[in-house]
């Protein structure tokens, strides 16, 4: 993958951020909520296990990330994703290396079984697929393998690796 292109760089950073969020859960002392954020806030119980529910959750993750709410985005990772990076490291990595303010728009989605959805999101002209998993009554973002590998490095090493690769937006 050519990480020198600004859009690819942003996509790589987005994947890295997602992976970072995934690893944070395992290191955190927080207990995961059984229902999704929107459902919990509304007191409505579990989120809908439908394509529409997956799309709404995905857009919420993308909005949080592009808006700079990295802690909130991390909260919407799968448990495996959270185990890959602590919330603090995820926030640190993305605060240093991610671009904020560039909207990420959901362009299409499809179900893959009853508990998994594949969504396509676009930022500027770059499109990327993401997997949403229905876990404990809520749709969660499953970090890509590349992101998970980056998150396992920890924030400081991941920042250094992104700077070296030219994919850290604020380097």
C-alpha cells in the first residue's frame, strides 16, 4: 500500500486508530457496557441486530473518530479490538497522528450472516471496508488486521512507526 498519498495516509491512520482502540480494552479496568451507547443512553435495551442498526453504529464510530472523540470511538470497538490497545494509548496515538475534521461517510453496507456487517466508508475520495460485529447486544467495530498489528506496538512505538512511514498527519 502506498502510504504517501494523503488519502491513503488518512485511511492508514484511521485503521491504526481503530486498532489502537481495540487493544485498549484489555488493559483497561473499565467494564464493558452490555448494550450499545445509543441504546444505553435511550434506555431502550440492545441495539437492533439489523443492517440499519449496523449502519447507524458504524456512522457513529466514524463521526466520533473524524470529530476527534477518539475515546468515544474506542468505546465502540469489539472486545478483541479493545484488548489490542488501551484507551489511553489509542487516544494518544490518534491525537498525535490522525487528521480531525475530515468527515467519513458510509456509502454502502451488507449483512454477512446475522451478527456481522461489512460497511464501506469514504473519506474524501478514498473508500475502505470495515466490519461491524454484533457483540453483547450492540454493534461494534472490528479493527483491521493492519490496525491490530500497529496497536500491539503501544502508542509510542506506533507513533514512531507512523512518522517513519510518513502516515502520521502531524509529523
